C-alpha cells in the first residue's frame, strides 16, 4: 500500500510527465503544407495586396494576344538602370567603388525584387560517391563518378533532399582538370548526337577537360506546388514562402554552388576552372549561379530568355507578365509578381544587364538559336542588348565587352572580349555553339588558375 505522501508524489510526477508529453506533442513539426501552384500564387498576390494581374503574351502567333515580334514596338521602356551610378546619384569611377558599393546595391535589389533571398543559414550538404566506373566516351577513357549530396534535414525531418550529380574526367589526366558543369536531366547523354557529330561531352573531353551534370529537380521541384518541399521547403520547415524568399532559380544555383564545394575537395578537379552551363530555364539558373557565386570561372548561358539574360523591359516574345503567372512565378521571388500588376517592368530597380555585370570580370558567353528555328519567344536581341549594356562594368574592371551595340548577323561570333555572343542557325539548343564557346573558353582555361 502507498502512503498518502507517496501517493501524492506519484500523482504529481504523473501530471508533470503528462504535461511534458503534451508540450512535446505540440512542438512536433507539422508536415509540409500542400497547395496547388494556383492556390499558392493567389496567396502570394493577397500578401502583396494585388487583385489582378495583366495577362502575358501568347506563344501562338494566331492568337489575339500573340507575343510581339515587331522590333519597332519592342522597347517601350528604353532607359535602363545605370550599373555605374550609385543609388545616391554618385558615379562609380573605380573598381573598388563597384565591388564595395555598387555591386552590393544591385545584389540587394535582385534579392528582394527578382530572385529572392537565401536564408541566413542553409543546411550543410554531405557528398557521397555512390559509384565510380571506368568508361569510354567516344574513344576517350574516362572515370565517371555518381554522387549524392545529402542535405542535412535534422531541423525538419519531413523533407529529404538528395542532390544528384555526376562527374566525368579523363582517366589519363596528369593532374586536376577544368570542368564544365551542366544543369541537366540525369546520368545520360554520353553518346554522340544524330548525324555523327561529336556530343558536347566529347568536345569537352577532347580538350582534356572534364564535365559534370547536376539535376535541378533533385534540389527543388520546377513548379509552384513544390515550394513547400525541396530545399526551399526544408529551410521553411514546410511552410509557404514570404514575398522575398528565394525561388527555384536561386535554389538550383545554390545546389550548383554545393557541387562546387565538392569539386574543391576532389583532386581530379581544378576547382578554380569550373564553368556553368544551361539551356532555357536552366540557362536562367546558370546565369544566376554565375552572378551570385564568384567561384564559377566562366558561364555558357543558353537561350535563357525572360527571367534570364533577356531584358525585363523588352516587349518581345515572352514578357514579365508570363514569368509572373502561376506557371512560372516559382522561379522568382514573390515580389516579382508586382511587376505584372499594378507595376510594370519599367518600375524594376534592376534589369538583366546588371545580372551580367554581377559576373564581371569573369567571362560570360550568351548563346541563342535562330528566329526561324528557335522562334522569337526567348528574344535573341533582348539578350544581346543586356550583354552590350553590361560592357561598361567589364571595362571599368579592365576587361572587354561585346565591342558593339549593333545586333550582329546570325552566326557572327562576337568573341573578342569577356562578354561573348553568338546566334546559331539551329533551334532551342546550345549544341551548335559548343565549338565556338570552347575555343573562346580556351583562352581562360589554357593555363591552371593561380
């Protein structure tokens, strides 16, 4: 039999334990919020106090809302923000002013209004080599590693992020080699393309370089419904984004930077000579990665269009209104939606020439296909204009720009400076521009970086 005193203490102990259990249950993290992209897009509009957005252009040329392809109507807002004027109106006249004052202003504007802010702290990534195989790519013996970057999810175990990466280097390399990393679709792509031409991988290996492929969707899903999952959802503990939180483009770029962290530990890679390449939406991710992470040595930016190198202020092909819609808004910060109503592209504090300028003095090659085959949706001239308008920053830093503001004839290679441009005769691909890019890049990768 318990004594009254012992019984009283037993009851008190039980109540205390029950209370701890109750608190612990309340503190258990909740599963990720699930929403459709349309619901989340509407939620973001409500946060911004926006009731209606302007509709974007239609890719169907027979539509009443067909995208504009008339150059005479393409520049409703011709005045671009000056990359070399501080917000207080003072002219930037030295490299030090650019690095310490102007560039941080531009980064802040892109963070807040365009691509979104990274969290102050992001989880660590532990890279594991899951396989290492000797293979043949064409007639070159190589070693291909498959890797998984396991993102620390101890702060929120409901979400798992495993970054997929492959690295291929020449088996007979005498030392660390330069590497071109592509935002791609997995572990394929070794074989030659149709017609017997060399694949880009074969062309890279022929120079004695290596190549890597990182899979964006293993970092962050390419849709609005996935924003409470992936690395963005993990950092937000499964909750929806705030208006200035990062979007998918910055998330993909973050993943590429974590791959570069790994390359810095791999003795087969010269981590100071790593380039980044991508096409279309992955071209957007490539220029964002290049602009934000100054460790990337060179960029090959393929048909990146709206949200990439194309000027936001252009009315040609895809427009700001398209990118701000429920189908594409997840690439950007929520704040970007404002510029499809009530604001316009003219109200953006920055434009894409400043994104290119953020890469300075490192070399950037802007690639695009032909109007006849690729079409006008991605706006070749709008990307050229951004490259041309970034030249003053490169020149301030002692480098060369495009060398002209006149849009060149198709297949004219502008490759004399650190900003390069070529419009090939093909479609939505970087393929025809790889030989020109590699010859140009050889100037920068010929000697090991100091």
